């Protein structure tokens, strides 16, 4: 077997040893929400969907776009002045007084945790100068993000015929936001203290799952008569996998929370931890120049990945056909690439497990000429040496 063939064979064996794909499929849970989705938060891959592109009222999850524009266009330490906002009795608010000044950082916490409508309007006017211009910016940003089933009529989430989105679009928007550390930190808080403004305030996260379940990390609740009960959920970490869920139109808070928990748990169960590269596992064997033995190549460091069940994980090795020693163990001589569904996600140096010895002159000659020719060469050298000695002896006798 050639060196290249051994590399391919060993890499294929390493991939075959990974515990992917064969796990029995667990069906998604039954949920009450008429529209729902669960996605892999890393790449948006849909794990489960029900009426996920249907246009529906989305209540205060509208505030995700309000938050995104604020994060993109305002600094946390900027101070905005609250307008005179005439809220209905049922609206969520932090009772900002007209003319009260508050930092963007605190307004965002009020927006995302308490779902405060007066904070939303204050941010909209502070960012764009008017609510109308801000709504225009919301719709333009939605178009830029490819949210084809989304339209905004206000920065708050109040029911309006021109305000709607879909479970799929909300999951896409939430994924964009969760990649922003400041946003992710806020929506994972059970409560927050607002120090700016006319007085200190404490706001509590309306997503009660955050305080009750450590694996839940976000994102936003909503409720209006037209939308029903809405919740965008997030869960997991780099080791367990990360998922986002959306439920729209649930009949109650209890149903909304139960549906979200069931979908998040099921989504996380679709992931597994694999270790395609281990320092003790040989990835490739290559020839040692002018020697009969091979050099075993191992990864310089281990690689562990979290992948969806069913994804194909394999290792591709790139190394020379042979190594010309001496080379110390641990010296980089090649690369091992870990591929998930054909896409390279990690690259690690390949190093010899042990020192690669040099050949020496005799081995080089034998390796180059082969044993028969080498023996013939040695015989010729010995014959020439013998003839030379004989000539010298003859000359010495003649001199005498």
C-alpha cells in the first residue's frame, strides 16, 4: 500500500469510528402553538417547523428589531430623552416621565426584560429622530436580512394590520442578535438594575424560563389579543449545541412556556459530542526515506466538536509521501482537517509520534541502488582494492 493510500485509509477509519448518524430519530414533541420552529442557532438549519412562514402578529417580539437598530446605531453610554408617551393602561412600561434622560444601556434592558413600550419609543426617537423614520429603518433592515415575511408598523409591537412576521423570520433575527454578546447578556438576565434616569429602577425579565431553567438563555416574550402568547427561546452552549425556538399564537402563558421548554429540550437532543482527533490516534503513516519502517503521524492537539445527529464527520490528512529524517517528534509535517458534511471546520498540525531517524550513507546507497546492485558495487570495490594491492606487491618485488 502506498503512503497516500495509507493516509486515506487511516483517515477513513478514524471517521468511521465517530458515533454519528445512527441514533434513533426521536419525534418532535406535541405543541399547542399553531406556528412554531426550532433551528440550529449556529447556521439556521431547521430541526422542526410548523406553519413557520405563515404571517402572524408577533406582539413585543417586534422589539428585537428595535434592539438591533439601537445596537447598530447608538453607543451604550449615549443618553436619550423620553418623549411624552401616552400609554394605554395595559401596556408594559417603566413610567418614564416626559423629558427624563436615560442611557441607551438602561433603555435596552428595560426594552428587552420589562418589554417597556415607553423605552421602545424613546429609543426609536433617539436613534432616528422620529418614530416614523425609525419604522422605515426597521423595514429596510428586515429587507437587508432577507426577512421576506416581516413588516413593521411601530417599534413597540402593538397590533396593526401592517405589523406581522413569521416563526422562521423571528428565528433568523434572533440568531443575528444572539451573536452580539451585549444582547445575549441582557436577555439572559433574570432582572436588572437601572441606575440612570430620575430614579433607580429594577426591571424583571418577563421570560420566566430564564430564572427557572439554567440551560435557557433567552430571548423575548410577547402578548397581545391578536398575537396570542408568543415566545422566542434560546438554549444551550458550545458543548451541548445551541438552538432557537419560536412559538406563536399559544393560548396561555403556561402553554407558551411548556411548548418552548419542550421544543428547546428536543432541539438540544438532536446534538452530540464527537472527538474526531485524539493525540494517541494515528491519522496517517508515511514512508521514512531510505528506511523500511514508517512514521506514524498524530494530531498535535485533540479536537472535539458538537454536531447535529446525522451529520457526516470525517478526517482528511495532508502529508508528504515520505519523510527525510532526522526529524524530532512533535515537529509539524502535515495537516489534519476535520470536515462536517464536507465543510472544513478545524485544522490541526500532524506531527510524528516518535523521532524520525536519518538514513546514513550506507542506507542511502542501499535504498537508491537496491541490494543486488549494492552487493555488486561492494564486490567491485573489493576487487579493485584487491587488484590495487596485488599491483603494489608486484612493484615492490621488482624494486628488490
